[in-house]
C-alpha cells in the first residue's frame, strides 16, 4: 500500500487540471479496472465470510474465485469466467459523418462460443464515409500502389483508335491498290508506247561473236510479221532498228490504236515464255503506226527450211517441233487463247536456237487488215470457210501439222508452191466440204523419220477439228519420240560441231605437243647460251639493259702448253680433246653456283655473282670450282696421247663488273670491266696446277668468308696493272694433311717448259 503513495497513484492539488493531466497513460484505465476488480473481490470475500484477514487478501485462489462476475469498467464491460480469466471483448468502431468514433459491432468470446452484437442497421451505415459501399479487401493499386489495373477508358480509346486505324488502313490500302493499279496501267501503257525518236537506224547488226550480218539478209527472217497485202499502197515496211541497245524489228500497223487496244497490247507485252517472242510495243508518233517485236538473229523457221540447214537431223527437227508445241501451250493458256495465224514465217529462231512464236495476240489489228493468200496456206479449213482470223486452239494444231510437214519434207509450205494460181487452187479445195479425201500437203515417208511422227502429223490436220489432239498431248508424244528429251538444241548443235572438230582437235593436240617439245629443246639450247632471266626477256621481245654488279668473282683457266699438245694431234683430235675436257668441266659447273660465260680456244671463262647475285658466296663458289677442275684434270687422260698430261693454269679476281647482251643476230652475254682484265692477268701470270688469286679474292676467302688457306706469292709486276700483291690458293684451312710440298709436287713441271710456254 506504500506504493500507492507514489506517483502516479497519488496526486496533489497542484497537478490537477494541468496540461500534463489531459493525456494520462494508456495503461491507467487498465490499472483502474484491475484495482477495482481486486477491491470488488475483497468485498465479496467479506460478504461471504463476514471478515477478511491479511492472509485471505493475499490468497490468489480465493481472490480469483471471488472476482467472478461482471462490471462496467473504464476499459469497457469486464467479465471474469470460472477460471478467473477476463473474457475479451472486441469493439469495431467507425467514424461517423462528424468524424467521431462510433461502435458498430461488439464481439464477446465466452468459453466454446462467440457472441456478436451489431449496433448498426445496414452496411451503408458502416460505410457512410465511403458512399455506403464496402471497401475492397485489397486496394485497387495493391498495398504498394504499383498494381493499379489499367484504366478501361484507355483500353476503350485504344480499341476505338485501332478500329479507326484498321478502317483507315483498309480504306487507304484499297485506295492505294487502285492507285497503284492505275499507275501500273499507265506505266505499262507508257512502256507499250515507244517514241519514234528512240529508234535508231542500223546498217549492220553484229553477232555476239562480233561478226556482222547484213541487214537485208536479216530482214528475210521477219518478212512475215506484217499482215498487209503486198499489192496495195499499204505495203508493209519492215525494218530492223536499235532501241535502247536492243535490236528490234518493226512492221506497219496503219490502223488507229484505241484504248481497248492498248489494254490488249499491255497483256501481250506481259506475256513471257521461253518459246514466245517478246512484244516491245507500238510507235504511235511515227509517220506510220509501227508494231515492234524483239529481233531474232537466226531468222525464221521458213528461212531455215529453205536453206536446209540442220533440219535434216532428226533431233534438230524434233526439238524445233517441241519448242513450237511448248509455245502454243503457253499461248493457249493465256488471255490470247489461240494464235490464229501460226506459220513457219512467224516461228523465229534466236541465237540460242530456240523457237520463238511471234505475231500473236493482235486480233484487233489482224481483222482490219488485208491478208495475203499465201499466208492462208497454214490456216485450218474450218477457219477459211468462216473467214475467222481470231483463230482457235484446234486451228493452231492444224497449222502446227503444216509446219511439221515442212520440217519433214525439208521444203516450204505445200511442197514449195510458188505460183499464185496454185495458191488459189489450194485454198479453193480446202474450203470444199464434201470432198472424200481432204487436200493435204504430200508427206514424204523417209526411212530416217519416226513413223509415229507421221501418224501424229496426220492426226493433227484431221478434217474434224474435234478429233485433233491437244497441244499438251502433242508435246508429250514428241518427247517420247526423242532419244534424249532433256538435251536442248543448242547443246546438241554444239555437240555436232564438237564431233566434226574432234579429228581436227586431235591433230591440233598432236601438233601442239610437237611444238611444246621443240620449244622445250630450243629453250634448253637458249638457256645454255644465255642466262635464264636474260633469255626469258629476249623471248618476250624486251630489251635487256646492261646491269652493274658491285661484287663478283671472275675465273679464267687455260691449258698449259696447249700449242705444243695440239701440234701432236690432228685437227679432229684437237676438237675431240677440247670437247671431252670442256664436257667434263660443264658437268662440274652444273653443281656449283656459277655461270659459264664462254670458251675461247683452250681458255675457259666462268663467273659467280653474275647474273644472279649471291651475296659474298661468289668467291667461295669460284674457289670450290677451281679445286674441282684441278681434281678432274689430274685424272684426265688423252686417248691418243696416253703419256701426255693436261695441266691447268687458273687465275681468279674479285671486284665490280658490268654484264649485258651484245648483238642481235647472234646475241652474246658478255662481261666488261677491269675485274675481267685483272682475272685474265692472274691466269696468264700463274703457274701450272696452281690457283693464282688477287689480294681482293684473298680478302674474301680468308677474312670475309673464312675457312680457306692461301700462301702469299709476293709482289709481282702485272702487265697493264703494275706491281700487285698476289696469293696462291692452297686449300681449306681445316685440311691438316695439306702442305705446300704436296701442292708444289702437284704443280711441278719442268722449269724449261715454264720459261718457254706459250700463252
């Protein structure tokens, strides 16, 4: 009880009503209710027992039992159960329209039950500040504010925008397609109209190989393009011209072109097939209206038949027929439907030996123009009777049969009929209906011709058009008749040319081999006379300029007492002696980096470092060559003078030199310079079987290269050079067995011979 005398339980008058008393501790209410419950338990104990002791006041079990019950405390309604535990009561509060807290729900937890007491009428009372609606269990944008759902308004706007965009795009696409279609029509129409100023006259037309074709001969291949009569003032004017680097041919149309005609011309221009000739357009601003087609260099099939070129070959014939059939199939499947005036005259052949069907799709022009009677010889009888110029597919099959007959017979239409009265007679008989045997061209039965082809031709010109085969069937049967249907005509023609030229090629190959062999022999001989790099330049016709060499080693050798030795031999023996000796030397030269310049009598001139530079190795190469020469002559025997011995005197000098080719008729590669003269003096002042070298060569061999043993000879007087210090080349410094006596013995010779020898 002493603690109750301390703050915060006691309070003096000075602290009552102060600012600090306005906000008491949050636990003060609980302290009040706990104290009140304890005091209430003491009162219940006193009422039950009539008294209360200190021990009873401290008896927790007794106080717990006496505290059962219910009272209204500062923390609300306080209820203690049988175990002395306070039953929790939860209050759900809300803020009213005045922002004052109001209890709307009370929840009591009793043993094994929960009591809920509502203090509101409906939910709108609770959520009065939320427009009477219950808030979401989770915020729309989430608890972090980042999960806001998209605004449907945005979706609606986007959807409306997409619909508008789609409608606009669709409308724009349709409009653009219509505009582009009109633009394409205008473009195609413009392409069909060729300005007359763009046409250039040609005097000659050049083949792909550069050869020329006379224009008059070329025009024969396109004479049939015009449908105009030759006996009227509307005679067709056929010309070949140059248009945009393309050779084209033109023919007169005369009639006026209307808009519907331009539409058909556009369609004709768009037709593209390997066996259909390309239509270029019309020229409307010319003095006469012209139609323009692509030029085919090899002329028409009629020209080819008239010349009897290649058509005798069965493969060529079948290939030409197959090309015509392929072109007709493409034409029958197009807007044109049929050709109407097919003949060997408008079956053109290009430079690749492909048949190009021309003069198709011009029905509006063909109907208004006069037609030559000869042109009608390819027309089907039913079309002649009806005067139908548009043509039919069956009529094209008939015309195809007439063309095949021309190829088989190797002559022009109707067996080469020429007279006009004969043409009239043929046309008259064709128009007759009640004839037992319909008139047809004579189809010659050649043994080399496949009999199935003859039957096919007869089926194609059958009088009953409904019994004629379709062109696709015709092409299929033609492919079966050809032994190699996959090969094209151009490859076959080239194959024929190869066969014709095979014997010539073999002969050319043989001659070429002989030429190569002779060239190889001449090159070997030339390379023996001149350095290879110099000889190659001379073969190319190039001028070989003299070349300066800063350092080279020159070698001179001479047969000692050759005059005495030659006096003991006949001239032929002298030649044989030198030939054997120099052949031996030549074999040695091949294994060293040296070049043999020339031989003069018994003299031998060799150099190293010329014409191919080899650094400082030129002195070494000449030194090794000298040793090899001395070893070879020590074993050299003269057949007709077995007791005679050949000795060499060798001189070597190193220094600059100039080399070049002298002469045209018999060019020689010569060396010039003081180095050559000095080397010659080294040889002439030397001794037999010794190698006489200058001080410059000695410097290279002992100081720069090293490994060589030399012996000073001392200073001697050299003709034209004065006093010079020279050396003897003894051998290699690592040859321990070499001594001067051995080399002196090798070079020993009678002093009298030395004093009397002749150079």
